[in-house]
């Protein structure tokens, strides 16, 4: 059974040709032709999620793991606007998301018809391409060209695109098969399109200036931001660990590990003297990957800028430190291999010196944690120590991702966080989408506000039984007790949003096993069995003392 409407058949056929095999549909009437088309297609998996905001983040989590486009489909009107938070996150995180919205025909816009808004180009500030289709037989070629362009852009440029599809009534008529003329038209257009992303090639001669700068510098820093696990990148960066003039800094979300890398930046650079900061200041900075979490490293590199900053990426030039001197538009692995082959040894103690500092800080970290009282920080240590090897870890924003930056992560883990816009709005939904697509167990670590804000994420029939949620519940936005400013005002309750909520009732309603934790011993005892096989997904809610969490963290940094 397929939709009778040619335009719906065209959209479904185009998605199939571009190898989109997963579509997340939110219920509605205007999108009925698309719903019928996708749900009956033999090679496309159609998933149903009611809440559009959750649906978009759920799809984004799947696309994050697949590293290929996933489509979302909704009805007309305000339903579409609920996609916007996930679209902006996908835009800044380079995640291919195909947004397909049903719409009213133009003659019904702005005349008082129900469930109708101005949908064309509604995401223009955070979308790579908008395809506004027209439901007329005469527009078949134009519609096909727009669809091919949209899907091609999403694949090549790794980001969100919007396809707006107007349908007049009737909406529910079906036929037994796809129209051959539609299928052939799409296939012809697909065959002519180039869907392979091409990097900007540069000869060795084009890099000679960079080689010269690199080989004459004694203090070189490579900073890796958020990054999908990449064996080739790991392997080439490993070779740079043997160069004493190179200091590699990674983050929790970089998914890069090596004993000679600085994998806890804030732990290293906090409480340095001005002279030490100048010693750390690199002559050359190479940045790779996406957003950087550490505010301290951003402040440091903006204040003590390197002479040369090269950002290496196939798509975007990131001038995070206001001193970008070279955008190397190519695959980072390609560039780092060429650079390594051309490098010359220089005498330097740059890496050795800062690895020594790392060792001292690590000892102080361990001593402090050993004697640390029950708190967010101590709980986080116990949680990270307990996570099984080879798990996927999804982490929410705000204080939770920042706590993770203070610890050496297990190198077998794959770690993700929505750092494109750093919002709390869809962290749970994204984690569930990633878990749905992952072969390994997914553990989601979140704060209480992030969890309750996105609680509709649990209204999803696609949650794997081995999915685990750990909530650090400090009864409000704990980060606002730590960052300077909020506590100096008389509006603290509006920053923190204190509450007395618990996940116990949500767990029962959505069919999760639930365990409540209020002390360290109970936490350690329950973590042992928390990850074991079960008939339901599980939630562990860890209540921590709101009044001392910020004190414990401030004292931690003083101790360093």
C-alpha cells in the first residue's frame, strides 16, 4: 500500500535512492501521505514518536551514531517548530538530519485555516538548504531537482536540511504500487548527482609554509574538540606523542586516548601562575574536531594567543580563539599524515614539562577524591569507575559534562554530548536515539533539570532494555552555585529553579526499573548490578547534598 499522491511518492522514492533507511514520524493528519509511504516502504524503518521535539532529538541521536542522514516527518503548523532545538544542534554538530514537514497549499496560508503557519524557509538561519515543493504535476522536474539537492547537501555538508511538502485534501487515498514515472525520474536525477563529498586538495608545495613554521617551533599544541570515534585519527595522533615539542590536549568528547595526552584540561591549567601560563602558551596551535567544552582553555588561548592557529576540517573554519591564521580545509588525518612525514626533530621540553605537571595534578586529584565527602564530585567518580568496558556513554550538558572533564575516562568508552548548542533540552532523547542504534550498552548520565526538562523522551516505544539512566539530582541547577555571579544576586531561585521532584513516578509510568540513592555506600553497592541484563531499562536517581556540592568542587580546584 502506497500513498496516491505523487508528491508523497516522490519524497519517499528520493529518500530511498539516497539510502535513508530510518524515518521518525510524529502523528498528524496533513502528513498522512508521507506516513503511509514511509511506513509501507520495504527498506525503510519507520519509527513513531509523538512529541516532535523529542522525535527530532531521537532521530539526531540515531544519525549521530549512523553517521548518515535520518529523516523526521511531521504534520503542519506548530508541530514543525518543535523541531527547531534539534535542528540548531544538528547544524552546529554537523549531524545530517532531513526535516520533512507536511504543509497546507499556498492558497490556505494566512486566511484563517487551522493548523497553519508560514512554514517555507522557517529555519533559514540554521539550515543548510530549504526545498519548498509544489503539489502540481507540472512541477515534477523542479520538485525532483529540489529533493536531490536537499539530500545531496545533507550528506555532503553533514547537517540539517528542510523539505516542505504541501498537500491538498484528500490525504488518505492509497494505491497498490509506486508510480513508475516517479521512481524513474528520481533514479535518473540521482544517477546524475554527485553525492560523494570532496575535500579541498592541496599539494605538498601548498603546505610548505606551514611545514616551515612547524619545524621551527618548539612549543606546538594540538587541541581536539568533540569528535566521533576514529581509529585512523587515533593512530596518527599516537605518532605525535613521541615528539617532545608537541602537547596534545583532548576532551571527554574527543574520543581520543593516550597516556601522553592531556585528557583533563581544566585539571591541568587551573591555578597556574602568570609565568606558567606563558610557558604553556603555544607558538603553533592546531585544532581539530567540533566544539570545545573547557571554558578555561578558551579563555587562556584568547588571552595568550599562539602566533599561528591552524584549524583543520573538511567543512568549517572555527576561529574560536580569535587568531585563526590558516583554515586547512581537508580531512584531519590526511593533513596530520603529511605534516608528520615532513616534520623535523627539534629540541624541546614542552611536552615533558607539562606531562610532569599532569602527574602532580593527578596525584593531588586522587588524594582529594580519596578523602572527599559524598557529593556530586564523589558520586561522579564512583559512577565513572563502574561503567562496563566498551559501553557508549551519553552525557547531558551543564555541570554534568564539566564534571566528566575532571576525570581520566576509560579508553574503551565512546562518549557523546550535545555540544553544538550546549542545551539541556534534548539530551535524554538524543541518548535514547543513540542507544536504539548502538550494538553496545548505552549509559546516559544527566542532571535533574536536564532529565525533567526532557521527560517526554521516555514516551518512546523504541527504548532498548539495556538502556541505563543515571540522574544526579541536586534539586536544581547546581552549576549556578559554582559559576561566579548568580549567588551575588537576590534572584538565585530563578537561576537554580529549586524543586522537590523525583523520577520515581515517571519510571513507573514509562516502565523503567527504578532505584533511589542517598549515600555513597548505597551508590557503590547498587552500581554493581545496575548494568546487568534486565527485562526493562533502568533509572538510578542519585540524590546529592545541594548545600555542599559547590563547596566540594571549589575546594577541589584550590587543592590543585
